[in-house]
């Protein structure tokens, strides 16, 4: 039922995107001193949500359930352009900390959208 409601689908996809972005940011921070490491980031959520070019999941056996409509494939990180340190590392801890704060804001927004949609559905069926 919930996978047919676009608001729920978008909130779930946004939460997934933020989680993947947090992984990439944590990986960047963990490799801040690794020589030659290039910082990465994910494309913006709006671009990846509209694009829908992620590889589709498929069922390989009759007992497998088809993937829900909101299930997206792996989002590929892209290299972040910027100055590199003398050892070839391009991670800026300041930029990563700003990105982490932005990701928390996006996560809070995804949860807020999801809660609003649930409250709207509860109100429509007379439950509070």
C-alpha cells in the first residue's frame, strides 16, 4: 500500500540517499591522511531521484519477491574536484564536516516528510 504513495516513496528514497551519502562522507574522513586518496560525493538527491537510471533488481527464482517500486540501485560516488595536498590527498576535513551537517539536515527533513505523510493517512482514516 505505502509503495504506491509518491510522498512515502520519495521520503524513503531520500533517507536511503542520505544514508549512502553519510557512508561516503565517513569514508572521506577516515581517509583524510591516506596519500593519493581522492574525496568523493554522491550526486544530488533530486538528480538521482529523477534520473532513475540505476540498474534494476531482478528476480532469479520463482520464490523471489519483485523489488518494490521505490527500491533504487547503488548510487555511484563521483570524485570531488578540489586542490590536493602535497601527498595527493584531496580530502578537506572542514568541507566534510559541513557536508555531514547538511546530511543531518536532509535526514531530519526526510523523517519529517515521512511523519507528515503518516499523520495525513491516519487523519484520513479517522485515527490519531
